[in-house]
C-alpha cells in the first residue's frame, strides 16, 4: 500500500481541514504583513486633550509648568550615547559624498523625517515640525513624537510658533497648542480657523497669525479665531493658499501663489483699499509663489520664491500708497546654489537662504554656500531658525545646528 | 440525510475568502495610485474622460500581471474643480491612503494646490490635463506633466493665427483662473512678438453663463479674431452668444475647448473654430487605434484628449513604479528618468523640470468634429 498523499481526500475530511487551516493562517499572516499602516489616525491618542465643542477659549493649562521627562516613553531617534558632534558619515547623509573633514561649525546633527519648520523656544528647547510628526531636540538628542506612537496627534507637522508660554504647531489636521510639550489642544475650522490644513504660523508679539489652505486666521483675545479669505477680503487677499505669513508694524504680509498680499490691519479686511498685492507681472518679483517670508529687525521684507530670494527695496508704506514695488533678487546668477528658495532667515546684517541645492549666507552682497559636501544632512534646506549664536537648519535629512562664531573663524 | 456546517467546512470557507482577499490585493499586496479629478460638476467632462483612460490602462497593467506581482490599485478622489478640495484630496491620498504617486488633476489652480502637498510629502505628482506653465516652473522635484503646456499651446496658436489665418487684431476673453489668465498672457506675449494687436483682453469668472456684456464691449473694436482661453462650458456659451450677436470672426482656443462637451454646448456655432488638440490619433499609430477601439468597447464613446492622456499617464506611472521596484530607486527618480516614451498620444518625454517636451497639434472644427488643422 502506497503512502497516502497529504492532500489526498480523507473520508472524514480531517486532512482537508488541517491543510485548510494551515493555508488560512499563512494567508492571514501574509495579508496582515503587507497591509500598509493607517497613518494619521488621531482617535486613539491618549495624550491629547480634546477641545470642547463650542468653547471660545482654550482651557487653561498651568502656567510655567515644568516639562515632564517623557524620554523613556517617547521614541528616541538619537541614542543617548550620541555625542553632540557627529561623525563625517552621519553628516554626509545617505547617498551623499562623505566630507573629508567635518567643519567645526556643526554643533548638532540629528537625522529626522523631512523637516518643515524649526523653532527655538524661549526656554532654549528646539522644536522641529516634520513629515513624521513633532520633534524636540535637546542636548543633541531628538524625541520624535508621532501619531503612530500616540505621542503627537498628527502628521505631517507643518509650521511652528511660540507665544512666550505656548508652543503652536500647525499640521494638515488642524492647529495644536501645547504648554508642556506633552499634551496638545487641537483647534480646527470649528474654532474659527479658516481651514484645518495649516501651512504657516507667525507670532508677532501680541497676535498669532495662521496661514491656511483657505486664507488667514488670527487669534483673538477671547480664544476664537477670526478669518480672512479671498471672499471676505473682496479679493484683497489674492489667493487662498497662504504658504507664508509675517507682520511688519500694522501690515500683515500674506505670501500666496499670486504674489505677496499686504493688509493694513488698521482697516477692515473687507475694505479693498486695505490691501495691496505685489506680483511678478507688475514688478520685478522673481516669482509669484511666496514660499517663505521674513522681516529683518530693521524692517526689510524678504520673500523666498521659486525664482530666487527677493528683498523689497520699496518701503511697504509707499507700496500701500500705490508706488511700484522694487525688489533685489538673489538667485543662481548671484551665487546661490539654486533659484528655488524655501526658507529665509535674517540674522544681524546677514541673510541665510535655504535653497534646494544647499544653504547660503548672504553678507554685504557676497554669498557663501554650504552643501552636503560640507556636512549638510541633505541638499534641500526646507526651514531655518535662529538661536543664540546658532542657525538651526531643517532639511529632508533632519535638523542640524551651525555655530556662527565658528563659521566665521 | 442532513449535513451540518462544521469546523472543517467553516475553515475551508474562511480559506477561500482569505485567498480571494489576498489574491485581489485588498489586504495590501497592491501598489496604490491616487487619482484626483473633478468627477462631479460642470468640469467633470474632463475628469470622467481622464478617469476612464486611467482605468483602462490600469486594467491592462493588471491583466498582464501587475507590477512585480503586485496589482495596481486606483484610489479616486473627486475635487469637483475646487482647489481646496483638491488639496484635501492630496492630503488624504498621501497620508491616509499611502499612495505611491498622484495623478491629477484637471484645473491648473487645483493641480497647483495638489503639487504643493505632494512636494512637501515627497510623493510624485503627474498631471495629464493641467497646462499652466508654472506647474513645472517652480523648481519642484516631484511635479511632472505629460501634456504640452500653455507656453507651447498658446504660442503655436498665435503663430497659426498670424501666419496662416492672417489675423491682425484679436480680442481675448479668458477665464480668471490660473489656466485662463496664464494662457491669455502667453498668447498676448507671443502675438505681440509676431505683430498681432490685442484689441481687448477681458476676464470672466468660471460659472458665468451670460457673456453679452463681454461680447458687446468687444464688438465695436472690430477684432478679426476672438481668442477664448477657458473651459468647455463657458467657452461653448461664448461662441454661441457671439454668433447670436452676429460676430462672425474666427474663433481660437486652447485645449480647454477640446472635449466633446464643448461641441455639445456650442453646437453649429463652433464650426470653423481652431483649437489646440494635444491628442491626434494619427500620431499614436496602431497603439492609438487599439486604445480607441478598447475605449469604445468599454465606455461606448470615442476617447478625447483627456482620456488618451490619462491612459498614457497611468502607463507612465506604472513604468516608474516597475522601475522603482526592480532597480530599488525612489518612484520620483524612476519617473524623472523617463526621457522619452511612446504612448497612444504619440512620442513624448520629460525635460529636466518634469515638463512634457513635444509640440502641440491644432484642430479645426468641421462637421461637428475635431479635424487636424492644416497649415500649422
């Protein structure tokens, strides 16, 4: 009698059930293994304090509450043993040429998901809004808080601001506020925001300004957001997407994809004469898409565009009075590594430009460029922030810090 | 004899369901492509054509075994020609649905709002319909277009108007959106270079139905040509109302007037109009004929330019995904490496900025049909 084949029919059907069970288990494992993770779910985030419906002001958190030590609970991206100055291999970034010598000016280099914004808080903590969530950088170590880990409710985090007591984090799922870096209150269109997709934030010393997918919002003292859209402004705000937002005196600067719309906030937003938009067709602005904005301490407006970095030479008051705006444009022909500029940061008399091909410092019209060959984590500089004697740089490879005194030594 | 449904039968049934579940990729053994298009509202004539072409191509790829054993799964999102909805759709497709690539959308305004989300997330976006030149002139590494842009379309139309039609004084009516305003701007610039005068250049908002005031302001200027840069619904109404007002000058337009829906709205008033026609079936040869036959079989109508470009877009996406899997490179790099391709719309390719490289065809409306224009 020949041995029976394992798959041969059994009169009782027991073999069939056995093999069917094996296949079932293997198939289920296979299916689960290759099911893509569901990102961005916020329902199961234990650390989030939900915003009560109908509330006009955020519930108060204890002022100056100490930041709890949560490192043990949160995912640590950089090992504790990591020295503050990284190795050449780490600085070179994946796939990039390894620098022969690591310049001494690099103080910190922390690999992270692509960084959309960097901020140095008044308490010295450094925050990064990344495609993966919110990161806190302290002493050269990064704590990445993500929805998947339940430590931050949204991804991507897109923008950052600090009002002196609270950290504000923009995301594509609303605006978040935190005082302790652990608990986050969420604000959405239901709270008066123009839209839940936040692209830019700016704290002007008294008011929080929010650039969204559908216009701008600003936070009123009563805790509600007031909104200005293209429709509300009767076309004064040239378009809806607000990629960058800033403030110069009583002028709100709104960077969109039809140029730079300026609102004299002394006048109602619905008054068309309260607005002026500077575009590339009527002026020498390098491009209509304003990707980033900055105002230097002495009041110079800088606009980062896909066509170059632009410095407004005409005083804003004169532009609002009808004068044609005049721009000085810095681009590849003036030594920048690329025409597309994603970030701009005035520091003292210098201006730093985050480009798609590297980082550039402009001083007295001359340019000094830093690329991955110099230890930049990645060639696309997406965000910049100033600390004490330090420039913080966010790229698609992570965050790093450059010591200004060593850079010029 | 009674037969009970016991454990063995239950397990066998579960196995069957699990195999079907896994086999059809529902469990995740798929490569997801997001598709954003207006599938409702007046501009759905573009979006539905595009969707049909994409579906046909995806079916063909899957019928041939998919990509490295993985099926293509299309995730559709309706933006209803709303740029905010388009941005939200991009966000959901990328961060919720984990698509590898986004195809879309139709309106240039909407596409620009999609491309910014894609660039931030580093997910490639390929548009097969939107023609505003800015889409590939913002230095974005993740934006691609497989359709001739308005710089080429409007320039070609201006040359034809001056050199072939001998038009000297043209009036422009354009949509106030980014598609219409940029098309009109490029045409006017090229016309000025060629010595053609633009006697009027007026904008209208999407959704306008009565163009009497626009046309009556143009008529006293005696233009010898009327350029319309807008979408099918408004353009069709403009042509009809112009003819009703006795304005008989030649009409010119961009590929916004290329869908069959324009002919339905304009009716006989469209006769003689010259439009840019990125899809000339003769250019695609046997592949185009086979595509048209399959399209007719599947949807019961002739494919238009938007269906054909959607079909090519999906094949480009599939090519990039396949190359990405086989070579272990990012999808974006695989897409950027496609310097040339041979699709149903003809031979094309991407330049260094991700833009389409080929020229555009012109068509004249004759007998209610688009016929390749001669004298180009």
